[in-house]
C-alpha cells in the first residue's frame, strides 16, 4: 500500500514530457485547423481587404467574424499544393510555421499564393487560448 502511494505521489510531482516542436506536423491537417485564427494579412489581387477572425470547429465549419458568415470547409491534404474549399470558393493552403496561408477564388483554383486578379489571400495566425 505504501509503495503504491509513493508511486502515485512521485508521478504527481514529476514534470510532463516536453511537447515536440514538430507536434503540428504529426497531426492531421483537419485537427490543426480547429480553433480561432486572426488574419494577419488579408488581400484580394494584392490589395488589402478587411481582416477577420476565422473559427473552425471539429466538423470543419468555419465562422468568420465580425460578419458571422458560416462556411463548410473541405480539405484535401494529398494534393500538391494542398487544397481547401470554402463553400463554393476553391483554394489552396500551406502551413507556414504556426501560421496558415490560404489563397482562394470563386473561379479556377489558384496554383500558388501570388496575388492575382480575383484571388483572395489570407495569412492566418492562431488566437491564443482565452483571447477569443
């Protein structure tokens, strides 16, 4: 009994194992998206547009605030570049460190993140927990 109690106490005060720096790389893309993201850069055809907070839930529904517009998201991480569909918009995405780059258009899917007429570009940064 004392040995069990001693092991429980030792486990309670032992430090947790460090989280690997590449933790996000080992998670499925859909899991990485879940949460709130602020736009750091928002452009259309290379010109600034209004910034928003994009919130993705576990079913990959996205709500954009302050407009509160809701969008269904689909991802295809097997394509190169990785593909994202936001409602009827066709796009691509790329993880850039802790950020996500997204380029999308209502017509043909962009093939890169360069600003072009009709292409929306967003750089998203995760909102720290508790600051939503």
